[in-house]
C-alpha cells in the first residue's frame, strides 16, 4: 500500500485513539471520497493486531466490519456481531438483546478497537426517525462497550454525527448528539496533483505491476493519469489492473491507458488519454480547475 502524509497522519490518529488511556473512550470519523484509501487504511491497521487463537478463547484486538446497507438498528447490530465470527440466534430479535450479546462478545474476544467501514450505508437518503435510531444505537454501543470506534465513510457520513435524538418517550426529538463521543472529523484527501508525491505514487504501482517507472519528464502523461483516476489510490489500482501489460519492465503507453480507461473507468466524459480530443494544455487547464475547486 502506498502511504502518503494524509494517510500516515490518519494512521497516527487511529493509533492514538486506540491506546489513549482516559476514563472515556473517544472515537473517530474518517471521511473521503471512494478510492482514497480508507479501506486499505483499515485493513493495514487491523493487520498490525492479528487474531490470537488458543484452546479456551480467541482474542481479536481490532475488529473490522464493512456495513452492507443495514435497514434498521437491529441489522446494524447483527452485522457487528457477524464481524466477530459469531452466529446469529433466531430468538434474538430485539435491539436490547443483540446489544447485550455484542458487548459480551467484545469482552470475550478482548476487543480493543472496532473499525466500521462504509458507515454511510446505515443512513437513509433523508434524515428521519430511522437515521436517528441508527445514531442512537451507535451512541448506546459506544457507551456500553467503553472502547473506541473508528468510523469510515464518504463525506455523507458526517450527517451521522449531526443527527439529534432523544428517548423513545420524546419521539426522538431530544438534543443529544453522537458527536460528543468523537474527536474532530478527519478528511482524507487525494494525492496532490503535479507533485513528487504523485510521481512516487504512480511509480509504486509500476513497481507492483513490474513495468517501467516514470520520471518528471513524463509530466504530461502523469497529468493524464491523474485526470483519469482523480488522484485516488483505488482508481489508480483499477487502471493498472486493466492495462494490457505484455512483458516485464515494458513501458506503459498512452494507447495502453486509453484502452484501460475506456474499459474500466465507467466514465461518460472524454477519455484523458485521447490526445486528439484533449491536448496537453487542455489537460493542464482541467487540473487547474480542480485545484481551484
């Protein structure tokens, strides 16, 4: 995985929250557009704390759960339980029972940190009672578990921390917020365009795919790669995955990237590797617009 300062700083924050010794366990929300390395970040951190098996108990210091559109708070609890490798019991149909079981599993497996990816999946398009219940459920889990959570999601996940809720008797109209249990939101940015960091990033993938690396003399080509991938690690991986690479240490060509972009990038805009449609100057103009925005 290619780690640039933004991701390195995010790792440092996760480490600090994980091992921060205070009376209260604070959590963190990390947001960024798809492909900016959030999942890679989570998997890398989890790999530093492997599962320990013994005859009596299984210890899981760091757990990872990737949400898949839970429709209710019960669905959220069920997905968290499954992330611990535990089965679901048919008779456990209410949130209170499921939360008690989840907390027991945290204790049993000696969980120190929980990472929840794609957290925006638990939110509906419009903030309503169901979304408020999700926020309330997260707050209840955090208060009961007394361990830090790392939530990862797209920028829309920020809504989760801003939702206000109360108690069932007040029709969820209270003023309490999930945000008080979190430190400031951390936004994961793309790799900076037209920088040595971008050159290093592209060359990291060149090394992994065993093709010739780039230099600053290839800046126009590097600019086109940036436009194609929006400077996102996930999209850069996707572009390289579909390059028609034919030999070890073979240079990548504009034609190779043209074919890969057309096939894999699902873009309705002009292909940035089409040099007849977009000149080098027009590519730079596009990058300038992105920078201004």
